[in-house]
């Protein structure tokens, strides 16, 4: 074997070893990246949705906002039949005036009966006192009805309870709305956050307060945030309750067990003005693990 053959043979072995080492490094990197590192493409922008509902029933006379309009807390959204409730307040106030007049008359009669003394029977004096007490109760009832009518009039104007955006608005003037029925949806802007659905095998490397990088689909700029909380439970689809309230567990077992997805709530630190943070958008979430695993200390045997 000549020197050239030895050199060529050594080069082949060297190249083979280099390729083998590169393949091992790539395999380890891919294993660490996909199976160990806490990141997921299964992320969603989420927000609390306020189901705006009136406290009184009636026809909608005015809609004061438009679809996808941003509103602030306390801003009027729509008005429900205010003239009808103004008449109810006027009627309640008239009842209060009538109750006051009746009570005044009962008090005059009771005072006259007391002044006449023995000229008036005891029974008649007691009836006069009873009429006064009944008049006082009637006046208080009329005043309470007036307060309720005034409160209903105030609540004919439905206002935003949070800062947010009106979405999917279908309410129109002339629509009839019932008390407690949803009239429009309001996305709470102060509750916008990201939920990352991580595999349960990656949870040991996720901790409260860890920094997070969020990449929204279609956006070039990365968002920064921190882990705010980890869900306390998820639905068990293999278990239900039977008619006798005993657990019913599906009698199946798959050799390939898929890791469950656990929601992890991400609080965003800052969102640039040009980034549309819309509830439901898809995001890639990567948690920066600042807690490297260390060997657990051996337990000290009890004496």
C-alpha cells in the first residue's frame, strides 16, 4: 500500500467520522429542541369577553357605537326605551305625593282624636294610630318604588364595564332586548394575553416568572412576556360519570401514549402599536428556562 493510498484511506475515515459526529450532534440537537426545550407552536392570543346585557327590557332607541370600535370604561353603548322609564319615574313620584297627603290627613285625624280625649272612644283613637302607621308604610313603599324607577331609568343607558373593543355588533335601533339577554360582545383589552398549550413532558422546565418569547403568525417582530400561571387541571376524556354517579372509564389502552396539552398563561410585557393583538391569533411560544436541573440532595437518614 502506497503512501497515497494510506492518505486517501485516512481521509475517508476522517470524513466518515466527521459526518458521523455531525449526524450525532444534529440528532441530539433535534431531540433536545423538539422533545426537551419548552416551546410550542400551539399558542393562542386570548382575552376575556364581556357579554353586554341590559338590566331592563324594551326597544333599543339608540346604538352609540360601531362594529370594531374601541371604547373606554363607562362609555355609553346603547339606550333602551328611555321615555317609557321616564314616565314610570313620574308615576312613582305622583304615588309618593299621594301617600304623603294620605299620611298627613291620618296624622291630623289622630291628633284631633287625642285632643278630644274621652269624647272619642278608645277604639277610634287606636284606629287613628293604625291609619298613621299604615300611611307611613305606604309612603316608604312609594319612595322605594320611586328609587327603583329612577334606577331603571339610569340603567336604560348601557355603558361599557371595561376598556375594550366592540366586536361582531348586530344590534340595531328598533330591536327588542330582554333584561339579562346578551346584546353585544366586548373584548376586554386589559385582559389580552397568550396561552401556550405545552406538552406535559415539558412542564418541569416551565416556572412562574420565566421570560417568554412570543412570535405571532404573520408578524416579524417578537413579543416578550413572562409565565404568569399554569393551568390547575384539564379535561379527562377517558372518564365520565354514569347514571348511578359511578366513574365510567374507557377500557382502552394505546401503546403510543400522546402527551397531554396543558395551558400556560403568558403575560405580555409590551405590545408595539403596529402589532394587532387579536384574540384567537396563532402564536409560537418559547419559554427561556432559567432554572437548570441540578442533582437532588440525598435525604439525611433520621436518627
